[in-house]
C-alpha cells in the first residue's frame, strides 16, 4: 500500500475584531459619573449589551465555510443562512480578493474547477439577503493531486430499508461514491451492487435507501446484512474504504406477547455422519441434543437428519429423539414415517421431523412428503429427501398454523443449485395448497444449505419473494456473530471446533426459521452456548449445527 501523504495545514484567516469599552460601576454613595458624550454609565451599559448581542446574532447568521482541496478543484460547503436568496462564493490567490472570481448558487455546496495545483487560494462565501449580507470567514487552501487516503467508515440502520453511512471528512479529494450489496465480495462486481455517486468531497455522511431491486436480498424481513463501501476520488485517483455492514431496521411486531410461542429448528446430525468419529457418535451426542432443545423452551421443534437409521439400542434415530424429549411428541404417527430404503432406484432420506409440546400446542395432523414427488424429472436428484409438515393450534388462544421441517440438498454444483430452487418453490406451493394456508401463519424451518452471499438467487431469496419473513429480522437477536453451522474447518475438527469460527464480517447462515402470514417475530437467537473462555459448552453442543430459536406471536 502506498505511503499516505501528509496532510497539509489549512489556515483560517480571522477577519475583523470588536472592541468594546466598559465603565466601572458607581457606588451608591458616589455621584453617577458621565462619559465623554455626557451619557451616564447606567445608560451606556444596556447599549453595550445590545451591541454584543447583535454581534453574536450576526456571527450566528454568517455561513460557516468548509473547503476541501482536490486535483485542480476546490469543493466548498457552508451552513445554510435563514432568508438567503442565493450565495456568492469568492476565491482568489490573494488575501484582499483582488480580481477574485465568483460562483453564484442557491445550493450550499459549490465545486470550483480549473484552479492551479500548488497555488494558495483564499475562499469565502456571502449569503445574499434582503438586508445585510453576512459573509463567512476566509479559508486558505491549496489544490493537491495526491490520493485521499482510505476513508474510515461506519454504517447504521436509520429507517425501513435505510442506512446512514458516515466517514471522516476527506483531507483532499474531488468526489465520493457509496456502493452497497449483499456481500463484501459482491461489492467488487458491477452486476451485484448499487451505488450513489457524485457526493461532494466536503460531505461526511449520507442516508441511502436500499433500492427495491435489492430488498429481496438485504431489505427489511430478510435478516441479511447490507454491505457498504465508500470510494473517494481525487481526480482519477481512487481510494477504497473497508467494507462495513449492518442490518436494516427490524420488522415490528403487531401482536400481543400473550400470543407468543417459541419455535426451534435443529439439524441434529445423522447417526451415519459421525459413526467414524468416536468422540461424537450419536450415543455421546444425544444428551447434549436433548439439553439444547429443552433449554430453548420451544413449543414446536423442527429437526433435520433424525433419520430412520437405527441407533445401537435398536431404536431408529427419530424414535430415540422422541423418547429423549419427554415434554414433546411427534406431530404424526410412526406409521406415517415408515422406513427409508429405495424406490424406483432412488434412495430416500426421512430425517426431517416435527415435535410439539402438548402443554402449549395441539396437533391437528401432519405427515411427511417426498420432495422428488413434487418436482419435474429434470430437477430431481438421485437421493430423495422427504420434508415434514403439521397443522397445529396455539392452546393460549385457539389460533391455528402450519409448520414445516425442511432439509435441502448440500453442494455447490449448478445442478444442485437449480434443484434447491426448484425444491423450495415446490414445497411452498405444497404448503400453500393446505386448507386455510392462504391466511394462516406458516412457519418453515430447517437447513436450507443456502446463504445470500454465495447464492443470492437461492432458496432464501425465493422464500422472501414468496412472502416469508426471516426470523433473524426480529427487533431482538443474539448469536448472529456466529455461523449457524460450525463446519468451516470440518476436515481438521470434524465440524466440532473448541471455539466458534470468527468471521471478519457477518457470519454465514444456512439454518433458518421463516414465517409467512405472521405478525412479526419478537426474538431470534442462534443458540451458541460458551464458557468464560469462549469455548463451546459440550453439554449443549450435540451437533455440528447450532439450534435456532425464535419467539413468534401466533394470533387469531
């Protein structure tokens, strides 16, 4: 990186000074003295105060001028003056402004071009009013061609789909551009970013609105972070800030807390996935899985990878989990699940299931459904994954709702990406066709193996466009600094690291809780439980994924 040029001093010339004479106050016993004009001190004092007040008012009305030098350019900005009809910017190469040039504008910013490099200029601005025209102090500056240096940038949400981008004032420069996207890497691609350009070099912040075309990726309801970067220019020289990110304002909740139910989604890791990892076989993970689910307090639990494979005790994986969760029941009968095996040459996986707490929720029926059975032949994969669904009732108020547990195929090939999109659309159509689903809340939970950074047009975007709100857009969230799965270094730690992986930017999410036809989400957490040294609490870490939990109002 080139050495950052030394900032040249900017000298502000102070024009004029006020000299006020005061007279010592008289004592009560002495006669009142008179000044040279014959006025008593008592009469002079009020007039002196009025003059001081008038000078302060005039100073307050005078525009405060800022000038940023650039490559053959000066950018001047000043504070607005009440009642000003226009402003006159004067600049010259001498303090007395002989042969000064002028720029007249109604704006509070002006660019002066075609000035000479390495030449001292004096700049001032006058507000033209009906009465006295207040004038700013004079600023001395020199046009310079070196780069601006890397801007230091912050960003925060300030409204629905709006963020405020702020940076330190440039020491030199000609213009600023803000770029935004759904991922830090996407900022470098013209096709995957939006921009706001022609920002004056004197500005230090700007509120930008996420364009409508990008709200399916980072808008309110997606739970995803919008990334922004500031590009500062001095002529053709460009300096780029570090990327910063924030989520736009949360979606408000429109129902009472008395309607709240807690939902959890957990990819518990199949028996086969850890069969060759002695420290993490299902026999050692089953206790922590139970602990994590019980700690969430969920009324409804969606699990993935609890398959029909048998545990060492002879019980199938999902049945063993059912027995472990003393406060929960399977939302449908075991006969509905059956076994896996192969049909017409296609392997079947039945690992997605729904459990409910009968103290809080009533089951109105449910089952499992072949994903391949909903897809055209060209969108199917050799392995058919079944998803689960159930219709439930909130015992607190009688409100009915639907729930689905989904696990989409992993992989990054074009074929698998196309399959995930087709499967997501097919599953949403299937759920939409259920009685009353057009208006009843639908909560879709699971491991979607998608995130907006890698797959901007993938499953999460499809769900957002179908009307689903990501629970991560709740007003209260926690754990979002960590990924929902701990598989970043799985080749060395098997997906079970001692500490969670720390991301430079926002963490990757592939596990979700999504809500359609709802009244918002009150709270959301990526349940990552650590000790004081930042290490996973093994008594709650039963999978290479973390449990997702959301508090959602289910109202009538």
